[in-house]
C-alpha cells in the first residue's frame, strides 16, 4: 500500500459541500492552534497569562515572564482569544458531521 493510498484511507476526499466545510473549519482550527503554539513558544509565552505592570508588558510561559512590546502583547492576546472561536467551531463541525451519520465518533 502506497503512502497516497494510506492518506486517502485516513483522510477521504470530501464528496459533499457539508463535508468540505467541515474539512475547512477543522483545517483552519488546526492551523490556528499550531501557529499559536509555535509563535508563543518563539516569543516567550502568551498574553492571556501575561501581565501589564508599570508600563511594561510581559508574556507568561509556565511561570517565566518575558518582556515584550505593546504590539507583540496585543497580538498575542488576540491570537490566544481566537482559539476560543476556532476550537469550538471545529468541535461543533465534527459533532454535526458525526450526527449526520456520515462519520462516526
């Protein structure tokens, strides 16, 4: 069995518009999460757990604070908040797809 055959078995090509919508939503949520994880690791943490103190902005990564500019802090805050939108949408899309009995959980 070739690699492309294995990929087709694991990720069947969506046949209907609804299936394509589910794939796109899940792909966007996955890309958003992976980019958030990579970027927050690179810049030293995230702003949701960070803090603003005396004119200084700090990102937090497991208790380690990293001082950043206001623009980086705001970017990190909004990127982290976007996860609260994309993850529930991906979960909802998966549940709708499973409920349609096209896919099983």
